[in-house]
C-alpha cells in the first residue's frame, strides 16, 4: 500500500499590490477615454452667447451618440466644430434653428423659418439685425446663439456641416442650483 496524500488544488498566486493598482488604473483610463471619445463628455460655457439659457462657466454633459441614431431637431442645443473658414479650432455651442432646406430670415426683430414667425421664449432680446432670406443647404444647419445680438453664429459666418456636429447638450451639472436637463 502506498502512502499518498490527496491532491489539493493550490490557490492562485496573489497579484502584487503594484500590479493590481496598475491594471485598475489602466482599465479606468481606457474606459474614461472610450466614454469621452464616443459616448459623452463634459464641457463648460466660456462666453455669454447663449445667455440667458446658459451662463458663463456652466458645466454641461454632451451626448455624443444622439446624432448617430437620430436627426438633429430645430431647437436642439448643439456643440460643434466651427466651419473651416473660421480660424479657431475651439468647439462652439449654439441653438440649432435652420434645418436643411429651410428658408431662414430675420427681420424687424423676428426670426422666420419657411415664412413662419418663431416663438422663442429663451432668447435674451429680439435680434437687432436683418438676415436673409437664405436657404439652408443640404447636409448643413443654421445655428444661432440665444443672446442673438452678442453671438458670433451662422448669421455672421454661414452654415455648419453635419459632420462638424459633436453632440447635443443634454444636462447641466454645475452650478448645483441650476442642475437639470436642457431641452
């Protein structure tokens, strides 16, 4: 008779604390980068062009998937790369007002789209300029700041190509007393 001990499974080797920390941090960075690149990102408001809706230094969450699965709608607050003719690469945020094929005009302090006056309770003041009529070309959008008279927007530089849209501003998370959805 042989004396044999039963074979007991051995416990896996414990990872070193350093290795576990590096793996956890690496995964966290990878997930954060993926979410920021493809899903959502935080942005802040650097100017008063969207007053009174958005105030300087408001912090927002931008939904970067919304236009991959849906179409931009009139009234959406959008973040976009500026048109190529502008010399800046900083993203802009404005309200999308003109859709492809729309005829847009500003006259006598009123915005008209396809001949219909628009009700805009969110603007700071009536526009004090005349614009158009212009037809929004296919594959582009017309954007205007809510602070119409102090906004560097489509009435200055033209239309935003669809492929320049980054996403839709969905939620204000700072300051806390103004926390909430935007649209």
